[in-house]
C-alpha cells in the first residue's frame, strides 16, 4: 500500500512538472506578446470567466474599463495562462494533501507544503502584476515564482524517486558545493533576465558580445535597479530612459558570460574527474543545454527578438536549472 501511494504521488508530481513547464512557457508568451494587461482585472477578464466576445459583452467591458479597450487576442493569451496556472495550483494542492495524508509512511511533507505556499504567493503575484500595472519588480517576481515552483516540484520528484547513484566516483563528491554555487549564480542570471524583460530592455543592445559602440559611456546605475519605481499610471512598455535600459541589458550580458564560464568549468571538471558514465553523461547534458541557451540568447539579438526564440530562451533556462539541480542533487547524495 505504501509503495502504491508513493507511486501515485510520484505520477502526480511528474504531471505537475510538465504542467509547470507549460505555465512557464505561457507566462513568457504572454509577457512577450504584451498581453500582461490583456485582462485589466483578476482573476476573471472584464468581470467574466472568459474573454468578452459578443458585441454586448464588449460594450459592457469597455464601459467598465474605458482605459483598456478589449483586445481579444491579448485577453485570450492572458486567460489561457491563468487557466493552466490555476490547474497547476489545484494539482499542487492535491499533492500537498496526499503527502500530508501519507506522512506516517515516510512521505516528505515540508517540501510539498512549501511548494503549496510558493504557488499561493505566485497567485498573489499574478494578481499584483495586473493591479500594479506591470510594475517591473512584480513582473520579475512572478517570473522567479514560476521558476521556483517548477524547481521545487522537480526536487520533490527526485526525493520520491529512489534512483541509485552509481558507486566509484569519490573524486567528484566535493563538487556538490560548487553545484550549489552554480544554482545561486544561475538564479541571479535568471533574475537579471526577468529584470531586462520587465523593463523592456531586451532590444537596446543590437550588437554582440556586450553592446554597440559607446555602451560604457551610457552606463548609469542610479535608477536602473530601483526596486520601487516612480509612481506611474502604468509600467507597460517601460518607464526607464535609454541609458538605464542599456545598463540593465549590459548587466544581463555580463551575467551570462560569468554564468557560462562557471557552468562550463563545473561541467568540464566533473567530466574529467568522474569515473562512471552517470556523471560524465550529466556533465555533457549540462554543456549541451548551456550551449543551446547561449545560441538562443545570441539569436534574440541577431534576429531582433523573434517570439519563438524568446519563449524558447525562457524554457531552456528552466531546463538548464533542472539539469543543474539534478546534477547537484546526485553529487549531494554521493557525498
């Protein structure tokens, strides 16, 4: 019975991970199609559970929100994201309840409850994204909350999955702490990416590897990273000046260089020192995903932020984080 309960819980967590990846993708798609205010209220859309479609519904909606005329395509982008996010929240609630029910059978309880708390706060961030009119710190927090939910679900899956780390790899044990540092660095880089996107700074630098000529003279840190921005009616399409956006973009580029160098060093070191295929293959996978992410980032510049590439850049960042978590978790178990 205990094995069956664990198996059911593991399946629920796996489905939640897949759904969380979809939610992260839809969140990026919503943000990149400028649909974050496609519905000016929350959790419905112009007071409805779906998007106003009939002429009567649209008329009533525009009377209620005269400053936000109905744009059905953007509204549907936003509502589809909310539907999937709501479904994920219900799945996580089921996981937490099932874990608590089976707590006497050795099932983790604190981690599922933490995930439930994170996704609850994530729902609040989704509401504040709308009510605070796309304030950058809230938008970035919502992005990080989505990543945190996905990563914690993946960690729970690893906890529930009794896979055995092969023996004979004593030389790589001490690299678990370097893996943890890599996770911290990658979180910082993802946060910089979220700050770049939420301040509409993705296209202010149009050359590689750092920015176009004269970028050093344009750097200004005075207001570029203010958590609480000046009060505005809306922060849609950004509120910062050109130089401030250049500063944000440059810091994201420099962060990408630091992150890439560190993760390449970590992967190559583990590959060289590992004695079993398990860790060698994990290191190769990390390099492949990292290389893909670098190429996607460069493609965003080369092709002026095409939607498919920009969304993929978000999704592959999530995959890179999951791969790094899996590798670090395995190293921790080895240690």
